[in-house]
């Protein structure tokens, strides 16, 4: 078939073949689409490996990119702990975990309730995790959860607040991660020295538009001060607390971008915090902090952002779906850089130590002390290790973000500024402390109220029962505490006979 076709084209020209030009145009179009799709699909990681026995905690593992990461890691044999805002008995969650277990042939997938929009919920989980002797195994924490309020970023003025009275984007995207890691930090540092511990943050190119103005941050991020003059009720004062409430706010920087900038700044100082720890066994620190930017992907979060959370937006999105299919990555493609951060040997603390050992050797050789430097077998082995590694990751410590499976420089100088990092750390500590204190007082008040209400209810029921007894055949007489004597003829005394 192809030979007569080629022969006819050669002798009689392409025009002699019916629909040849149309066919060629279609083929050219398909090739162009395939090329664009492959370009926008981004890079694929090449790292490989199994993760049997590793314990990996992941936030946002129930949807979008986080869900793809969780599935891939489970398939490689890791034990997965999904931190979700729902209770582990939630029907959706139970079904999701059962599906994931069946799909990945891995039974070691569990869920823990950690609502990132509640500081109390984070503390309950993290303290329970840390209060364990000996310390539990924890190889990795992947922080993928996020929230984006499309209306707030579009400047239309609607802001959502959490139960702690903080901007939802600020709390879920940044402060919750700070809180969770601050409490989990001893558990991370207590891992044996030969364990490859990694903390992976989900960054976003949006951080470039963030603004860390510490004089105004409390005002921008909290309900009480921002809402002065615009609202009179705080979500905390409501009896049945919804998880979020809305109010109208003006003059605010883009909070999603600011929360991501804060997250990246914190990621670097968290690495310094982990590295500064002096281990009792005198071994070098073994935890690495990495930041990944997955690139624009077709996830529920992105859909909400594109549609601006409206039905009209959804309609337009559905009508233009082929365009989004072409230019946005699938969640699996978005997960590639995360998988590289998890699997690539060059990102381990061990690789970093090997590099610094090699650097020392080079320095000593440069100082003319070559003999002494090379005589250290450990150092020589370290150099060999380095040469075996495909590439050593610098991590956020050196101002690098993993994007398209490559390390790129961060684009905001604040991230590398120790003073900004210190100020942010202290600010976050203060904000959490204040909000947790308020929360504790409110919970105590609520408890008291509930107890008083229950007591009242019980008394009313008792009165009702007594009234019933009075209206009946006998009178019930209360004796000493908990010891009731029944009047003869009462229903109870008859029952007792
Ligand atoms: N998608 C992109 O184009 C893109 C681009 C750059 C960076 N990123 C970053 O990559 C990460 C993953 O993005 P994505 O688009 O896959 O996210 P997504 O689809 O919006 O999913 C967000 C996840 O966060 C969880 N979450 C939200 N609020 C929570 C709370 N209060 N407590 C606990 N969990 C909560 C959600 O849980 P539920 O499912 O239970 O609601 C969900 O699993 C994010 O950090 C995002 O900023 C994404």
C-alpha cells in the first residue's frame, strides 16, 4: 500500500491523490498539538527506587498533585500517612483509602485528622505524634495542602477566616506548616543518623508577588484588626462555629502570594534550625528541606482559581476545556518534580556531607597539605560517593527551588535574608501563641457553657419525671444523694415487686 502511494505521488504529484492536502494539514495539526502537549507537560523525573519501610506524612494527599504523589509513593511500598481535614471515619476518606490501597497494592495507607485551618487540630495531632517513646519513624513530610480564594486574589474583597480568626490562605498555606513542623521538629531530629530525612514544601511561582511587611502583617492576616469598622461579629463569638466566615476587607496585599513567600522564607530557616541541632550521638544532621514548584496543573485548586469559584466560570472552563487540557499539566505531570525531590539520592543529607568532605579535601590540597587530606579514608570514600551521584541538590538552604526537575534560583532576596527569616519566625511564634491562648479560653468557656446546659437539661428532665410521678398513682420522694425511696403505689415500686 505505501509503495504504490509513494510511486503515484512521485510520478503524478500530490494533487493526484484525493484529500492529500487536507490529510497533510490534519497530520501537521496533530503534530503541532503533540509538540505543544509535550512542551507544556514539563519534565519527567528519571530517579528510581523503592521506598519499603519508609514512613511518609503528606498533607493535601487527597486531591490534585498531592493525591498523585501519594499514589506513586504507595506504589513504591512506602507507609503513607495522609493528614486530612476530615475524620478518618469520614465515608469519602474511607472509600478513598480503600481505593488507593487496592490500586497500589499497599495496605500501609492511613489517615489522621489534621485540619490546617485550626491550630488546635494541628497541635492535637502533632503532640500525639511527638509524645511517643521511642520516637516514631518518620522519613519524610510532604506539605502539599493549600487553599486559594480566587475572589480575594482578584481583589473583589472577600476574605475567608479560620476558626482562629486568621486569613484562611495565610493560615493553611503558611502558618499551619510552621506550627506543624515546629511541633514535629524533635521527631525529625530524633531519627537515627543513617536515615535519609526530607521535608518537602510545595512552592508556587506566585510567591514573587508576595509582600512581607511585618508592621502590617498582623493587621492583614487577622480578623479582629482587619475587620474593625467593617464587621462587628467574630466567628469565635458564634455559638455553632463554622470552620470559616466571610467579611469584606479592603487594601490588602495578595495573601496567597504572601503566604507562599512566607512559606519559602520559613523553609530556609527551618533547614538552618534542623542543621543547627547538635545530635547526642555527635553525627551530622540528617534532614534536608526542599521546595518544589510543580508548575500549572489541572487540579481542583487550579480549576477553582480559573473559574473564580462561580458557575459561569465553570461553564466557560468546560467550553474552553481543550485549551486547558493542552496548556496545563495533568496532576501526574505536576507530581514529577516532587517525586524527584523524594527519590533523587543527590538531595539526601548524606550527599551534602559527601560534598562538604570533598570540598575540605580540595581546600586542604590547595593548602599544600595533600598528604594529610587524602590519607583520611572516610574523606576519600566521600569523594568517591560524590562522583557516583548523578547530581547533588543544593536545596533551599542555598536558595534553590526544584522546578521542571531542575534546581532554579529563588527570585526574591527576602528568602535568603537571615534577618527577614528571624523576624518571620518570631512573628509566627507570637501569632500562634496569641491565637492558641484565645482558642483555649474560648474552648474552656464553651465547655463550661455546655456543662451548664447539660446540667440544666438533666434537672428539667428530673423535674418532668417528678411531675409525672405526682400526677400518677404515687409520689416519688428523694432520699440521700443517689438513693431514692419510692412512695408506695408508684410505678417504680410496683415494678420492683
Ligand atoms: N495546581 C497548580 O497549578 C499548582 C501550581 C503551583 C503550585 N501548586 C502548589 O502545589 C500544591 C498542590 O496543589 P493542588 O493544585 O494539587 O492543590 P488542590 O487541588 O487545591 O488540593 C489542595 C489540598 O489541600 C487540602 N486542604 C485544603 N485545605 C485544608 C485544610 N484546612 N486542612 C487540611 N487539608 C487541606 C485539600 O484537602 P481536601 O481535598 O480535603 O479539600 C487538598 O487535598 C499546593 O501547595 C499548590 O499551592 C499548585
